[in-house]
C-alpha cells in the first residue's frame, strides 16, 4: 500500500483509493474510490482520471473492504474501565478493521438503564473514541418507564437478560416483564436484543466447578438456549415487537428461528467468531480464557452454525468482546465455575472469521456481508457497511493471503488475555480509514481521536 501525494491544484477529492480488488455491494470488482468531506463521492474504473490531494494505491495482494461494524461490544466504561475502556477498545477495533461499534449497556457503572446513565457514558467517552460509537440501552427489572427516554436519546435498541447477567446492577426480566417490555418496544418501533438462556434450565443443570471444560459445558446446556429462544419468539409473535437473538451458540435453534421468520415474526440472530472458530473438544483443562456464556460447543455444532450462515438463517457475525482483568479469569485455579465469562477478541474478529471462512469455500464478499453490511442494516445505519456513493468513507485495507500468530502482548486491548493467543490466523489488516481519516496502520494519524457518537436514525 503506497500513498503518493498529488498536486493540490484543481483537486476534486480529498483522497482517492485505487484497488485491483474491491468488495462492493454486488461483490468483488476493481475500481477507484473518491472521498470528499468524509463521504464516498465517486466509484469509478481503476484507471479513472480523478484528481485528489492524496492517493492510496493498494498493493496486488490487498483488498479494499468496507469498515467492519461490530454491534456487540462490552467497553465497560465508566466504572470498570480497568477491564477495557473507550480508548483501548476503539484503538483495538481500528487496528482490526472495525470502524463502528455499538456498546453494550452493562458492566459499566452506572448501567445504561435510564437517560441520565446514557449521558454519563457519553461524557466518559467524549473525545476518547478512535472510531464511531453508538449505544444500546438496557431493559431490566423495574425500568419499563425509562425505555422511552432512552429511545428518544438515540439508543439503537434495548438489551435484556432472561437469567442473571453476571452483575447485580443489571437484573434480568422474567417472562411477564419481558412481554410487557416488548409491548413498549413495539409501540416505540424499537428493537429488543436478548441474551437468551433460560434461568430454570440453567438452575437445574449440573453446577459448574473445577478445571474440566466438559463440566462447565454441561452447566449451560443447549436446552437452556433453545427454551429461551422459543420463549422470545412466541413473545415477539404475540406483541409484534422486533427481537434479536444475541450470540447464538446452540445450532439446535436454527430451525425454529427460520420457521418463525417464515411466519412473519420479526426476529434476527447473530453469532460470534469464537463459536465459529473453537470447539469444546479442544479447550484445555483450566483454559478459562475460553469461558463465555452461552458456551463454545462441539465441533459438529460449529459446522451447523456455519451452515446457518451460508443459508441466511444467521444474519451477522459480531464479537461479543467481553474482557476483564486477568485475575478475574482465575488462571491461578483454572476454575470455570468462578472465572469471569467472556472472550476478548475485538482486534481479531476479521482475521479469525476469514481463517475459518476460506477453508469452507466462502469469499471475502461473504465475510464483508456478515461483518459489515448486515450488522449495519440490522441497527439501521444507512451510511455504514458498504463501499457505496454517499456512504461514510469507512474503509479497511486487508491482505487475505498474509498471516500472523496472535501474541496478546502486541494487541491493543487493555489486558493481555485472549483465547486466540498463539493461534495462527489468515489475513492482516494493513490500514483502516474512518470517514476518510487514516486511523490505523503504517502512517496513520493517531494523535487525536476522530470517532463520533452515533444516534439511532441519524446515521
């Protein structure tokens, strides 16, 4: 990737990208992309005569992708910024080709369950984000009256749990409360995103304890997901609300999701890189860096998730980046029962998915659809997720045939913990641009953050 400087007289564009390989809305092509005032202003032939203050010519082994959109990130700021925080989360995202995230409403203090807490979070993030950031609100026991205020303040929807969230300040909804919340969500024409594991099923499963991953897996059975997803679907059917299933792990639920969608139920679903990369059979004793809820399941289950992506049942792939400090992972004991659950992967998702996708015959166009255009579509970000005229000039230069071995000490996450440590991944992000600003990669301007806050309906 080279960036020759052109004369500035008669300049029509701020920057022009020339790519022999470019992933556009209709698949792979070649072309030149002209950027003006932070937006894509032209897409022309590779050799088009476009004047610009700066040109970026991609190397033969590089592909121009739209910036990735990750709608499931736990930044944990304010209140638990030692777990991550806005500066490190957004820097890591930029280095991984991500130009937009939507931050989850829990693990921060206060949780984002009313308009006041949302303002506290925005103040904590002000002038500290390297990429564009939106926010989810929370739907918890007792805050039904707060949902309208959060909606009017621009959250992209509301998250709820159907069992204990892991933190006491973000209590779950029971079945009656969830249906009441969905009626409010439907009236607002908003969306509810759900951590779908059934509390009773988990309570009656074997307890998690010790170093054996099999024991932990048994404590969060597929049935707990399946029952909860069925409950969410039926509540959505009755209320007409739009619902989204978070971090799908159980492939058993794919058929009921497809059936509900065919019936007209407004349901979408995501999965995550760790469910598509790892298998329960390979997780070592005491490997608590792999602990997450719902859990990483068997190899056969992983392949069924890939089939769900291929046939369109699963809409998108997002990180569920859920970091913590190393001590909370309890590496001293390796006890899955007490370790914090969450996989830290924000910087690695694009490479992790490409590594697995390419061996299953999928293309970079597929990956861009799953990790950029569909996440943007599902939250209503019309200017994100595609290299198209009028969109924000959020771009990623990716070398799909390059490779690296993950070293947590070289990642930009706050804490050096990741299930991917020591793993060989295909595909290297060589540069990231946010609204035409070069924010990651050699020669990037990292002196001041260029990220902005995003509000539902305004992007």
